[in-house]
C-alpha cells in the first residue's frame, strides 16, 4: 500500500481505486481480509491518489459505527490533507463531519482544515 501511494495518480487504474475503496469499507478486497492498520493506509492512499468521490469516503467513514478507531482517525487525516484543495461547501461539509465524529481521545480532529 505504501508503494502504491507513492505512484503518480494518473498511473493508477480506476479498478485499483475501486479495490482500495472496497478494502476501506468492507475489510475484504483483492482476495483477502485486511486489518484496521492496513485499511487506514488504504484510505490515505485512496485520498492521496485523488479520490473520484472527493470527500465522500472519508466523511462516510467518520460517521460509520462499523469502522474502527484507526480507520476513522485516517479519515480525519485524509480530510485534513484534502483541505487546501476544497472549495467552501466541501470544506464546510468536512468540518461538520469532523465535529460529529466520535474519535477517541488522542486522535486528530482535522485541525488542518483551519489553515
């Protein structure tokens, strides 16, 4: 996943992005199960590659009761990474999602959205 995240986004086929998205949401993709740490990395890779659905996946993860704390923390980080590229409306939506999120103490709450 780390190596994949280091590739130029235009070199990554859409099918691979679909598998990353599936991996984040369902724990099973590419023929195997994935743990929370791997799913967290997959979410960050998905976002870094220029997610076609913008902020939808990280905001859905933040509101999901089925996603573990590490995956939700990765969603907060992903939104913070996207912040400089967001327009006013998506930025406000991301801020609302972060405010509603039930992140455990010690995880970031997306302070990067402020800058």
